[in-house]
C-alpha cells in the first residue's frame, strides 16, 4: 500500500508525541486546526486518512487482503482496519515512548482498533464521539480488556 500523508507540528522531542485522527467529513488540518497550541508541549502528528487531504485513495483490493495487516496483528476486514493499519505503521515509527492517541468520530473507532491491536504503542487513548456501534455491526472485535493496565 502507498503510505498515507502525515502533517506534523513540531514540539518538544522530550515528550511522547500525540497522534490526532480525524473523522469522516474532514481531513487532519481542518479537523484539528484549533489544537495547534498542543504543539507547545509535544510533537503532533496529524495523518490524513485514505481518500482525505493529501493521502491516496483506498485501493479496494487491499481492503480485503488479510496479509496487509499481518505485521500488526490486525485482520483486514473493513476500511476501519485498513485505516488502523496505516495508523499502526505511523505509531510504530513515532518513537520508543508510545503515543497519546486521539480520534474523533470515525477516527475514534480507528484509534480504538489500533490501540487494541498494539497497546504497547499507546500511552493514552482519547475517543471523541467514536462510532463504536459501527464496529460491532461489521463484525470487528476489539478486546480492550487485553490492553495492559486499562480498566475493563
């Protein structure tokens, strides 16, 4: 898969970075334009999900290719999972301390899937109005109880 586009706001490298994942009717810079002040305390990564902003469109053939997510322990069964794998690739290269992961709407569901697949990459998870009911409807399971130190 072609990599997604990631916008970045520089901040102190001493703090774990934050990754902000946008919802359906926006793209990263538009969705989070008022959060720029967060970069005073940490580096901010703003990925454009596939088909939004400067990222390539989703290749439909890859949405059903289970080998795409194998490296990250996530089975590709939906667009959510394709976006979650993109997020996992970004997070695994973001540094050894993990990331503070924030997702809005559809992005909240993607963040939840990524955190459940690789909790070792996540320091904290914030979901703003996630569409979690949709995840159950398409048959994706996310065992949050397996996430280290998270309340169940």
